[in-house]
């Protein structure tokens, strides 16, 4: 082999080595990126499963306490954990572990019993064994009327609320107090049968009493399908705070819409 051939061969070998090193470096870089993303996803999944999970309120059924566009934080450990505590509800847990019973007055996020792909948010009114009825718009629990106080119409200064709607303060038997919204007499919502809550289930209602398809309505109703009773297994957590809030069309990722943010609702505790 001539010296010239040797130089050419060495150059080709060096080039192949450099290309191999570059490919190896790219491969290592992509491997590091994939590992980082995987670790981040695992940490996020664990955090959302065990501690806190965000949800956006899509409707007016919980007015005057939650409004469409509120971005809330749900605490996950209050009632223990079930398969519905995990993203996509994989069947890895039977029933609940570390189970604790919800309390009357808790605002809960749960999987809709008739379609567990859908998340709902309502307030717990009836516990297992309770008898719940609504008569002329007033809630009765175990044959006793829930104390209510008329707080008057919603202030005209709250531009994101329905003006002129009556607000009532409701005091539940265990001491929980919250506001409800009354839009007028609605027979199917304001006068109901007596519901006896089965063991291991809950009776829930929206705070916007005349605009909420909740446990007062059967999921089998073809015209107004409701929630029915909610199994304890379906609870995902307790809503504890409004983190941020915006009017329809506004977003933190669109700076030109920031004036549509409801600054007065940021970090608002829920009860």
C-alpha cells in the first residue's frame, strides 16, 4: 500500500469515526430528552394522583360559588384513593384505599356514574342512609328542613353573574354553610320525591339549584338525564380553591385578553 493510499484510508476511517461519534452523541441526546420527559410525566402523574389536580369549570351549575371559567384546585387525599384518582381510571384499585367519608357541604369532583369518562362537580348534601327531599325549593334532610337565610339578589357589580337572581344561605346539619342560587320556581327541581341514599353512595346537588342536573334527576331520564346517586368509588377529590378565573375567550396564554381575567377570584378559598 502506498503512502497516498494509507493517507486516504486513514482519512476515511477518521471520517467514519467522527460520523459514528456524532450519531452516538445525537442518540445519547435523544435518550436524555426521552428520559427527562418520561421522568417529568411520572412526577406529574404521581402529583396529580396523590396530591392536587386542576380542573376547569365548564358550566353555571355551581353558581354563585363557582363560575364558568374558574380554574380550580382539587385536593386528592381527603377521601382516600380509587382507580378514578388515576388518569384514565385504570382498574388497578378495587374500591377505595385509605377511605374517608365525605362530609355534607363538601364540594366534590367525581366521575359521572353513567359515563366515567366525564368529570362532574357538585356539593355533597346527603350521606349514606340519609333521606333527602326538596319541598317548595327547601332541602329537607332526615325530615328536618335545612335552615336558609335570604341574602337578596346578586349584586349588579358582579358582571360575570346573572343579575337579579336571589341568593340564599344554606346551613347544613353538620354546621357547613354555603350560598345557593334561586332562579325561580321549577317544579321538577323544587319539589321532589324522598331519596334514601344507599350505603356507600352520596346525594349531590349543584348550588345553582334551578340549573343543575344532579342527584334529583335520574340518569335514565331521556329528557333531563341527571347524576343519580354517586358511588364513593367515583369521588376524585375535594375542591378547595379557585386558582385563577377568566371570562369566556380569555387565557393566560393570550396577553391581549388579560383584562378579561377575574382578578377578584384569584386564590379564592371554597366552602
